[in-house]
C-alpha cells in the first residue's frame, strides 16, 4: 500500500491516481468511523456511513475538521488506534489555550520517513550530503521528521539543537554543511549574521537551502540565492497533520507537488465552501489517506493556495500548487508556528497578573525576518515610577511569550491612544 519510498506514487496515471485515492479514502473513512466517536457522530449527523463514499467527490458530503476540534478532544480523543499502538506523540501549540496532540503508529513513522525522504530526494539530497536542521522550538517535531528522512537517504545529519544562531553559523562553516533546512526568516538572519561576521559565502560548502514553515516570495528567494550562492527549495507542511513535506518542489521550481498518494486535496472558496474554478486561489482542505493513528477528514488548513493545472516537465503526475502568503483566517504564522491572537492576550494577562485594557498583537516583518510584536498601552496597573521595573515587566512578558510559542517576540510600551483595545 505504501509506495512513497520507491517513488511509484509520484508517477501514476490520472486513472491510477483516482483509483488509489478512492481505495485509500474508503479505508481511512472506515477507520475513523469505527474508532473515533467524533467522526462517527459527524457521519451520522450528516446521515452518512463510510459505505456512502463511492467516489472522490462524495467527500464533499462530509463536514469539515477545524483546529478548534483538536482542543475540544484533547488529548487523545481523535486517535483511531489504542494507545499501546502509538509509538510517538507530538505536541504543537493549539488555539484557545489548548495544545494540539497527534500521534504515530510504527507504520505512520515509516510512511512519513519515506515521504520526507522523497521530498529531499527531489531537491537532490543524497548520501554525499551533510544536512543541517535549524528550526525554532515550535517546529521541533519537524526536526525529527527531517532527520529521519535524511538518514533514510544515508545523508549525514546535524540534528536540530538548541545552539544560538551565531553558533549554528560556525557549525555551517566548520562542519561543511551542504544542505540546510530552515525557515525563510532564519535564512535571512543567517545571511545577515554571516556578513556581519565577515564570513564570505565562498567559505561554505552550502549548495542547497530548503525553506519550510512559511511561504517565501520569489524576491526573497532570489536575494538569498544571490547572497549565499545556493539553490532554494520550498516545502509545505502542517504540524496538525502531523509533519512536513506534505508538498515539495521538484527541479522545475514551479509550484509544489502535493503528496496526493497520502492526501486528498480540495481547494475551496472559504465563504461558500465550494470548489474554486481551475486556476483560482482558495483554502486548502486536506483529507489524510494513509495515516493510521490520527486520521483527518476535510481539515481546513487556513492556507491559501492555487492549483497549477498544467503538467510538470519533471514528469511527476502529482498535482502542483502555489502556496500564497495571505491566509483565509486570522492566525499569525511566524517561523512556521501558528499563533492565535487571543492566545497571546491570555499569556500576557497571566504574566502581568491582570488583563491589559490596551493590547495589540501583530506580525512584523523586516526584510525576510518575522516576529511577534505585542504593543501594550500605558495604564494605571502598569505605571511605575521605576523605569527599571517597567523594563523588567517588558522583558518578562517577552520571555514568557518566547517560551510559550518558540518564536521571536518584541514587546513595546506605548503611550496615548495609538494602541487598539482588542488583540
């Protein structure tokens, strides 16, 4: 059933693809219906059973799965296998103050390793490479998946670690890293730190830069390539699915091939929930086809994409999509970590001991660098004659938010009415 490792899933004819997807969709729906009360109840509310799924189009009769459902069924309510069959449990920041918990069976781990290896192989990664993983703590789960996928190709791996970015640059140079996996924001920071340290990119062995976590514009990629003398590749993934490389670039660098042998793709109008016309953008909705432990049916990703209908010169028959920067929801995506503004407000209130009347939460970008910015208006509860005390509160709030979300954070105190009263 799993042909990701030998690459057959990339080259099926359209008829073979549809048949494969239908068979896997029926198996996945049966598993979810039999083992997950949440899905069984939703099937029944829609007056459906798995036997009613006779075509790929029938999936549209099923209700959506949304991020809030993960919190409502925390921690194990969406698992489709007994806990004794779970060999790895992943945790990601959820919404509304809860966590997102997902799990793998041994077969899931094998499948994901093969899928990541396939994506890395498409970027030219081989046993001759030294691959370094530099991701923020919020994407630590992905670090393990990329390590496993790279090791499956017999590449030498420098795993994700807690070294400061300045130390990562020394590793990059001294260990002769040839492939780097990081976010676009971190790539820009690395580029700036290299030049600040007077390290010429010609001193590096780096040739391949795989960008994950957030979409990167052509302009940003072109700038990184020119400064670091590398070729960039984009991977798309979701911490809720759970894992990276759901879609990946081939050597054509024109859109990302979606792993359709593992996911059924819909691109829908976020308001009407109807399929968008070919070539138009919409919300990416994914249904897992091969995941055992944590099946997802019609998961609304919030990501805006556009499907590229024409065939790819590389010969792969997996459909391609363009990953667009704007989302259809209000989540902030920083260094690949999804953050809800209300979550930030709750954490700030916990740190300060009261709920600020004037609080504003933003995603800020400077060049390719992105960070979470929290603006606090001066008010009586914050007022202090001691500048040092105010500075301590700002530092503490920034520290707690960094600990919570694992992303860069800037906290600013503002006077006057310039700060909004709602996150």
